[in-house]
C-alpha cells in the first residue's frame, strides 16, 4: 500500500469515500443536466395533418415545411382552415368539425372523454372570418396567455394573406412554448431541486458523521486518560468502603463491574486504533467512537461515585461535597413538587395546597440540618442515605397523590378522560435513560448543579446498576434508586389542559380557465360563451386578426 493511501485512511476507506463523492456529484450535477437536456435532443417523429377546408394552403408544401420543425412533446400537429362568418363562434366550429370528420382528435380516455387527445395541437384558421385558434391535448396544454402568444405569432402574415407563412410561424411558436412551458420548467426545476437537495443532504450527513466521530473519539480519549490516571486511587478508595452497609455494598458491586469493563475498554481502544482521513467517514467508525465515549464516560462517573461513597461513608475530607451531590436528586424532586403546587393553585383556585408547600419547606430545612448532624456525629452516613431514600419515596407519593386529587376535582365533562390520560402517561414510564434527572435545581433563584451519574444512591444515569441487582419494586438489599418526579408533573400538565381536538375540513378552490388553459369557448374578443359544446372542456381559445 502506498504512503498516500495510508495517510488517507487505507484503500477500502478511500474507495468507499470516492464512491460516495461520485454519487453526490451525480445528484448535484447529473440530475439537473438530465432534467434540462437540450430541447432538440430526442425529438420524435410528428404526424402532421392539413385539413384545408377553406382552400388557402398548398397541402403537400405545408406538410413538408412543418415536418422540418423539431417537436419533443407534440406528437400530432393538425392545421385546420374553415370558412366561418365573422360573427360565428370559431371554437364551436372547430369542435363540430372534429366530431364530424375526425373523432380521433377527441380523447378516448375514460378520465377525459370531453377533451382533446393527448399529444395533439390544432392550429385553426378562418380566412373569411379573420379568426385564428389554438387547441391542445391535456398533456401539452399551456396557459391562456401562452395560447395568445402562439396565435399572435402568425397574425401579421395572416393580415397580408400569407397563410402558409403564418401557419408555419404559429407552429414554430407552439413548438417552443409547449416544449418549454412554465409547467415543464417547474417540473425540471423540481426534479433538479430534488437531486441537488439529495446531494447536499448526503454531503451534510457525511460531514456531520465525520465531525461526530472525531468529537466522540476525542471525548472518549479524554475520559480514558482521566480514568487510567485515577485508576490506582479509585482502587484504594474502594478498599475503604464498608461492605457491611447496604449502600456501600451496592457501590462495591458496581466497582467489580468497573474493573471488568476497564480491562475490556483497554482492548476496545487498541482495536479502534488511530483512524485517518477517509476512515472517519464510515458510519461504523462513528458508532464505535460514540460507544467508546459512552462506556468510558460511564466508568469516569463511577470513579466519582466510588470517591463520593468512600468520602461520605468514612467521613473523609471530601464528605461535604459528596453529601451536596447526593442531595441533588431529592432537591430536584422537591423543586418539581413545588412547580406542581404552583400549577394547581393557578388552574384549581378552589384547592388549598399550602399544606403541601409547608411540607416541602420542612423537607428542605431537614436536608440542610442533616449536614450539621453529619458534621457533629449525631447522624451516621448510612442513616443519612436511608433518610434520603425515605424523603425520595415521600415526595413521589405526595406528588402523585396531589396530581390525582387535582384531576379528580375537575368539574368539567373531560374529568375521567383527563385522569385516564394522566394514568396512562405514567404507565409506560420506567427506569430508563430517557427518564433521567436534569442535574440542576433552583434554590432561591440560584441554579445549583450536581452530577446525577455519580451519586451513591442509584439514579437512571448511574452506570453499572445491573451489577448490584437494582430493581424498581419488591424487597431486597439493593431496592432503592431514584427516578425523577418531573415525569409526574409533566403528565399532570398534559392531562389538565387536554380537550378533544376539532377536525378542520380542508376545502380546495376551483380552477380559473384563464390560469390553466381550460377551454374558454367562444371568441375571446367577443367574450361569448361556448354554445353547442355539449359539455366539452378541452384546452384552447381563439382570437381575431
């Protein structure tokens, strides 16, 4: 393997990245080129018909001249000359002629039986009535203003009685306008836009994936450096944790998990290697880097947990910081409980929540007093952690009971359904990463932060929980863990404001003939309606010259 390929990530990585880049270029460049290919390319044979009922054209010469034009969209070009009076309806005359002598010009489609056939363009002329008309199949129709452009193209020649020249000018204009109609330009722009958007989106995800992979690996490497540097200290602190105490025992069980995963992560880092260049664009590489980051980040949090447990349970120098962090989940729950009290006071003015708020203040005071009792020796660390468990259970029970009481006091007809929504919102909530503590709470307007992943008491963010058999219900040594009551508050907020949604019926407006090229009927200059059309609504119009 050559040195440049090594620097760029290896043969496989470079080849895969090259394929992705080529695919992006095909989307961004190739699709628009395909959409806007030259109008003349791929032009098919056009069937030209001349029905010179007025006797003003040289049939073979006119057909020969029109066949030299290039048409991509039009498949049948018809020239019709009729002798109609100046006051007659030229559109009706053309339709009547078609029905009588050329029914194949009328669509045989089940969906459009009253319109012109697909691919058909009719150029109509009345020398004696001084009328000119244009009529289109559904797949080639153009707007009314475009129809007028085609008609205007031959009017100067018609005024000079140069009938063949005028017809040829109209045909040339029809070819250009139909093949490059606004609708087709819109389709090409849409097709090109989809290709460009797809290419840019793929490029964005490629670049973002590379950035995420490098960032995840950088974070994992930082975590790994700190974990390996503190490994010896972590082992020493784990040796000081009393195994006969329930909270200490569960931390030691998680430490055993720590040692197993620490050895495995060393091997994982060696296997991951040092990616270069194109190798960072692999989705598998990003997933491996993010997995490394998550695992080593969990080990670093567990190192902090072991340090906190050792300091608090042995009342070492760092016990105050460990206790401050340990209070975090309970303080966050109490803050959520206070928010629920305020919300109920606003939505249920007849409910008295002062007793609940007084209890919350008492709990906050008790948490503050526990630090002093720990410092004086009046309260042991194990008893303090047990009391945190008790407060945690109590705040959850009170939050749930208060939310239910407020919903049951609802006097509206939605009471039972709102209560049902609250109950269902809690039914699916378990102990999961998505139902985790935020790591902050507010104390008298001041934001206090903590790390829920490094508390001694287990939270949904705690690593290695399965190693100690933590469970949500039942009995056992490792029963307790904290889950945030904010989910209860969110469930109440959603339920109390719920009401049946109303269906809004969407209505669609109709089409305007002038905007879509629908058959106008009658002479445009005279403004008469389509008489005798029998419900025909094909695209087309006529005007005077």
